């Protein structure tokens, strides 16, 4: 794992959260060389999200945005794994998770929570401490 790359992604996500904006996957991929496999890019993204908050309670990966404005499957897979009851409440029991409308409900709610978390972190003067790893979380 490249800790500098993970730290760069975490800083990019935190800046975006403080500015209440999203990050395109193109911005993420621009941080890597062409030879870097997608699997390691997404692992670095998950590690960066984990460094900002325990993804079981708050996932900064929701700030990633595809052309349709939604985060990618990486976010929804973590969300379904880490918060199955919340996922089922929105998507429905046994859902294949294909509803764009329902995905938007999940993403929008999580983004509001992340924006609030980032503003509280900034207001409390904890910006320097906001990149502490949550090693015990399961944000993969």
C-alpha cells in the first residue's frame, strides 16, 4: 500500500467535504500512473475513506461521483456490507441494488452526513487530526 497516495486521496476527499463538493473518478485516477491496476486504486480509495472515518458509521467514499452524479459500486458495496439494515430499508429486502433513484437517496443522505462531519471537524479545530486511521473499521 502506498501511504502517500492514500494520504493524498484522503486530503482530496476532506477538502471536497469541507467545500461541499464531489470528486470525480477522473480526479482519483489522475493521481495514479497508467500502469497502476484498478484494484489497487480502489483499495487506496477505501483506505483513504477509512482514514477519515469508520466506514461502518460514515463513508467519505460517497463523495466520489460518476457522470450520473452517483458514487460507484465500490461505495454501495461497502454500504451494503457495513450497514445492511439501512441499505435494506431504502433498497428493499433482497434488492439487486439497481434502482438509481434509491441509490441517489442513499448517496445524498450519506453526503449530507459527511459534509456535516467535515464542518464539525473544521469548527472544532481538528483538521490536523482528521487523517487519523480507523484501523479497526471494515471499510473494504
